[in-house]
């Protein structure tokens, strides 16, 4: 099953917002608006272009690179969700 591009865009935007919150949580301070914007843009682009970028990686390393990328996004997402939850429960 292939998701429509509109749903992919909405999901990647949501992930970018959560990851941006995760980056803010890692640095433990409020980031300037430009840094927040750049973080969201970079992660949205990486998510959107991940399949194309993976083509540049040699075949034997593709599973490892995919796993590392998924780990980084998952960790930053977890930090972001924790930060959002903490802010919502104050």
C-alpha cells in the first residue's frame, strides 16, 4: 500500500515539528526562530528525499544507514514528545 503524497507531506511535517522539539530538548534551551525553521526544513527534506538519498549509499550499507537514520529520528522524536508532554502538563 502506498500513501498519497499529501498524507506523506502531512506526516513528514508532523515528524519535523516533533523532531524540532527534540532538538530543543537536547540543547535544553529555546532556540532562535531561524534555527527552528532550519531544523524543520532539513528534517522534512531528509524524510522526503530519504529514498533518493539512500540510492547514493552502496547496497551493502543501505540497511545500516536506514537503521541509523531511523534511530536518530526516533530518539529526537522521543525527546520532542517528552518536551511537548511536559509543556502540556504544566
